[in-house]
C-alpha cells in the first residue's frame, strides 16, 4: 500500500494549459468522453487524468476543463459512473496522505505550529485540551404559560381545599 501511495506521489501530470473559461457552450473534443443513453460518459483514459489531477490538488472545474467537459457534466459522471468518483477519491486520498505526512514530518522536526495543527485537526484537540467525544445529556424543562392573578389565586385556593380534605 505504501509503495502504491509513493508511486502516486511521484507521478506528474501536465494539466490543461487552457484554464476554464467559465463560458457555457461546446467544449473542445478530447477523445476522453463518449455520449451514451444517459448522457456523457468518461472513458478509461480519463480516469487517470481525474486521479492524477485530484492528487495534485486541482479543483473539479480544472479537472473538467482538462477533460473537455463542464463542471456539471463531470459531477454527473461522478454520480453515474462509480469508477470516476473512485478515481477522484483515490487522488484526494493520495493528496491527503502526502499533506499529512509532510505535516507530521514538519512537527517532528520541531515546527511547533505544525505540531499544534496536527493535534487539532487529526486528534480533536482544542486550545484548552482534547474535545470530549462522549454524548452530552440535554435536559428540557417545560414551564406552564403565565396565568392571570385571579386564575392563579383560584388554583392555589383549590389546592388548599384539596389538601385540607386529604388531611381529614
């Protein structure tokens, strides 16, 4: 597994030289997609691009531009094609692994800020200690609505009479 992650960490991908334009309309054909009954589908070579660009930290719009599709189309492909979402997840996992490794390495070399951030983000620490993961108990007390003075006096009088009859 570690060797596989190292392989992904050392891979370099040339992202598209054309940034996303934000304009709606036809994208340039890349040969990485095909139209099927449910819409546009990504072909297997596109999975490597998705995986590698996600691994390098590119956002979804940049990945979509490299594939020649819109952000919406890429998101639809991720929903329809589990292998596309898996490739994206693998890329992000590789990036997370690299970043976490770099953070731990910096902390071990004495970078106090990195050590504090690692404790907070990885282990739930706060400035005043570790967060409590036990469930909290919530108690709710419902009070009756306010009464008019006459109604309250009548209620007290009724309770007094009940108490005196109970004593007898």
